[in-house]
C-alpha cells in the first residue's frame, strides 16, 4: 500500500531531470501496435552504446583509480537503489565465478537490503543515511573505491552513502544518466546521457541498459588489468559447475595444445586452477613451482610465464 504523500512542498521536484522528460517519439505509445512498440524501443536502445562511448574517458578514470586499491586488497563497492541497486548487486555477484575473486572484493549495497532484489523497496532510497550501516560493517576506508549508481543522480540513499564513503577516505564516483550538479567531493562523475525513456521515467529501460554496460566495463577492465585474463580467456574462473569446468578444460587445451582428456587430467593435478595448469604445461614445472611463480607475479599468468618458458605450443603466445 502506498504511503500518503503529505505536503507536496516537501517532495523534491525532479521534473527538470533528463530521465524524467517525455520522449516525443513515444507520445502515442498507448495506441501503437506491439510491433511498432518493439521497433521504437529497439531504435531507442540503439542510441545507448553511443551515449556510453562518450562517457568512456570518465569510466577509464574511475577504473584506473580502483585498480591499485583492488591490487592492494581493497574493495570495489557499488551503492544503488531500485534498478540501479539491483544491477550493482548483479555485477558484484558475477565476479567470483568469472574472476575467482573473494565474495567481499566487489560488493553491491542496495537500498532495502537483499530483500529489495526481489520485492520493490523504493521508499528506502529516500534515506540519506540508509547506507551508513553497510559501509560501517564493511569498514570502508582509503583502500576502497565506491561507486554510487543513480539514473537521475539525485537518490538520497546513494548520495548520502557516497558522502559517508568520502568521509572515511574512500575514492568516490557517481554513475548517472541525467546531467546535473554532482557533490563537490566526488572525484569521478560518469555521466551517460541516455535521454528520455520510451515509457516516461522508466529508467529500467535505456538508463538501466547503459548502467549494465558501464558496470560490465568497470569490473571486466579492472580484473583484466589485475591478471584475471590471459589473451582473451578467463584463466582465473572458478570451475564451480559443469559448464565452467568444461570451459576450464577447453582453455587449458587451447593454451597448451592438449586433448580434452589431457587437459582435464592436468587441471586435476593443478588442484582445479587453470593458471597453475597452464604454467605447469608451458614451463614444464611442478604445481609448487607454478605456485611460487604466480606469487612472484602477483597472480599474473603472462608474467609467470616469462619466469621460465620452454617451447611454446603452436597457436599459443606466451610472451
């Protein structure tokens, strides 16, 4: 049941936000056929990639600030509400199986807590101190990078959380889809101007698509630079199910010139680690030696291979 609005003067007027404007192309949306609605949505979605492209310098700046903190043991933390919060939690939850990260290395904080992932808890976004408890529990500090995610850029839960993170010394950034003033303390403002939505104000559409694209870019580029990838293969994946074990076997086979059976046997000897398996095969070393090399190279396989290569199998580039 909705809550009484109370005095309208106490409610911020968001009519000036780009994400709240009416889209002239869809003013007759309710009288369109299904085919025409889909065609219009597809046309509007096609503009999102260009909007993200224009924001790439700001995305890169935030990632470059996050990388040394992650390398030193810090965290990448997303703060959001509603769709933005759900997308942050989604991106964070994908990092352990993809990059074999610790679950608390990339964290998504959503207004209303985990229950808001399934059931709308939009009222929680109005509390500017709502993220304080989670940030305190995490012990956020100078070693962390905190990104607020808010389509309109005005969500009190997000801005309040960023203020707390800043006070605790973390590097802070804001990802938004509507131009407007950002807090003066922010070091990074990623603005992706996606324009008015086909369904007015429904930022789960173009703004949500842009948000998903940018979060994909942030986590992927950061962990690639941290050695979680070799060539374009996810050699630090966690083989937690049949699909990922199959992928691990294929990666080892491609990089080491082994059959499927040989790759599976090698991964078993490497205690399930694709990186160790590749080093063992390519450098002709034991698991223990591979482990030492990876420790010296901070987990980066390319550097570990430089520590002692034997003949490189055809089609695999060890340099």
